C-alpha cells in the first residue's frame, strides 16, 4: 500500500511533510518513491536524464535516497502570465496553453499521471503522493487531477495536513473533510497539524475536539521548524526574513522570477533582499538578475519601471552585477524573438555584455553541468569548479566577451559583470565563498564560511523532528494497511 498527503490549503507544508515521511520510512527499511501528479511552480530541477520536474519532488527524491526522475512529477505547470502556462509533460515541454484549454485535456493528463505512478510503484513498491493546494476546491472536483480524481483512482489512504500558524485550523480541517466527496472522505485516516508555535499542551484540548468533530485521529502536532531545504514556490518569498550581515545583495524580484532557490545558500551568509522593479538599488554591494519564465516580458518591465537607470548607476560605480539564465540573456545587447518567448521582434538588452540571444525554436535545453570558473579576476578567479543545471529556451552568442565558465557564459572585461545559464551556481559553497570573499574584502573585512551549516544531513534532521512529534507507528500502520 502507499499513502496520499493532502492539504487544507496551499503552503501548509505538504511538501515538507512528504519529504519527512520519505526519509523517516526509508530509514526504517521501506522502499518508496515520492510522487506528485501535477505541480505548478517556477522553481524546477533538471534530472540526470535532462528531464524537468518541480524542485519539491527532487527534494523528496533526495529524502528517499533516490535520484529524481520524470515520473515523480509527470505534469509541471510553469505560469507565463496572461493566464497561460507552459506544460512540462514527463520532463519535457509539451505546449503553452491558456488554463481553459488545459482543462480540456484533463482525462488524458490524468491517464499520463496514473501510468507514471504505476511505474514508480512497480519499481519501488510504495509511493508517497503529494496533493496540490487545497483538497476541497469543490468547483474543481471534475478536473482535479492533483487531489480528488487522483485519490479516487489510486484509492490509497489519506493523511490531511493543516497549517495552524495562519489561524482557522479547526474550520479548515473540519470544513475540508466535510466537503470531500463521500468516497474520498472515507479514505482520510489521519490529520497532522503543522507549524505550531508555543506550548503544545495548550492545544491538547483542541486535538480532542478535532477528533470528536471529524472522527479522524490527529497523528501529531509539529512545531515550527527551520530546516535548510529549498523553497518550493514564490509563496515562500513572502516568508523570507533578511539576516543582518555587512554585505547586502539585491536580487531583483522579476514578475516571472524562477528558481530563486539559487540564492538560498547566499541568504545564509549575506543580507539578501528581494527588490521589486522600480525599487532603489542604491547601497547594495552586488545586484543579481535571476532566472525568469518570461525573459523579454520581464526585461520590458525593468525598462519601463526605471530599474535600468539604477543598474546603469551601479555599473558605473563598480558594483558587481550577476545574471542567471534569463538574467544573463537580459545583460546582452539584443534579444530576438520569433514569437516563441513573448512577441515577435527584436528587443534592446541592458548592454552590459556583448551577447545576442535568439528565441527561434520551441525547444528547451535541460542538462546537469559541472564546470570550472575561468580565472578572471576579481570574482571568478576565486571560485574554481562548480556544478549546477541549465534549463532555458533560447541560445546566446557571447560576442567579444570572455567566457565565464568552461564553454559557457560571459564576463565583462573588468570581471564585474557575469552572465551564466547555470542555475545552482550560487548554491555551491565555492561560488558563494568566492563572491563574498571579494565583497567582504572591498569593505576591509575577511569572509570565512564555516562548515557548521553542513555538519548534519537536513533530511535526517527533518525526519527526526517529524518522528518526535508525530505518531510514526500510526503513520506506518496507515502506510502498510491493505
């Protein structure tokens, strides 16, 4: 038997709970794999085979001590704006569709998802299934292939996760269970209350009330826990808290920002602030233009908001500017679109690099990479070898600039503007240490990255925390019940 984890709402912690269950059960000798039929996220990951999946399922795969693969997230939706998303099917671009057109393919997509789940079950024996958003979106039930229709087809036992931090936990649990179709409600075998702050004893009476109201046992109340795992989607940006450090770095929060998990290691060692287009860029020691699902639309936004003026001033002041993926494309002179990326035409780039980018085919480059930084001072010469992944549409001709990395990217003559397609670059301690050592040195300070944050396995740490507050034997009983 396997298990389905549904939520009372978005951002209640389903992804983290699945990761915790995966590691806790794998550590107890179970063979299993994570699965999410349909994910909507601009934070994605590239597998060894070059397939693109949601980063949450990659995290859950690592928690399961597995390599991520396309079947773990067969359908990935990447919003592009104007109520349109790019559909990634089994790891590769399928089509760009308006949401109304997408729903017309519900039956076909559910069949794709169920076949992927079946392949995972056959290979690994069990799967831990994550739902999406709220399980009780009653208007979506006929086409809800991430929760209700999937759960109805799989017939696995369900554990419902609720977030107490945002309030209304009694209504959200009771209301969700009552709104579920009868055949799904009978599958709900447990409730987990997540993100509790304060003294758990105060809530003991509340547990009894939930169980009495719903007839479903509460398996545990999980205290809020700050574990170093990548964020799943842009909702997490609102929860980020900037730490105080001598070095301040601005990451421009593009309207279609993607893979901002690139900067979460950097956040642990510098004051990273996500600034909106039009916000002041004065006072920052470094500026990063991140990846985006819509490079040209976001470039136009930077230009119309006046952000380009702030970037020009920073460039003249010798402030390092780093572009990742779409940010790299923006740093060049010109971008040509045949209608693949945005609207057909040519667009003036920021002009900090000599590159020219062409969007000519509906194809995406997705590959894992390992590269050595070219010995260009004052930043790249400090970095050495790094690894990451490319996930982009369009091709860039570097022009007269030097390579930033072996066979990839570009760097300005003074070494202070760096562009690369490599997501995950600033998830590398070598790259973070190289960049921050330069920025600290400019302030007359010395930067040292200690190893204390990497001393423990975060997945084991998460599993221990989970098992300390949830009846893990009850979860196993539900998981193995035939």
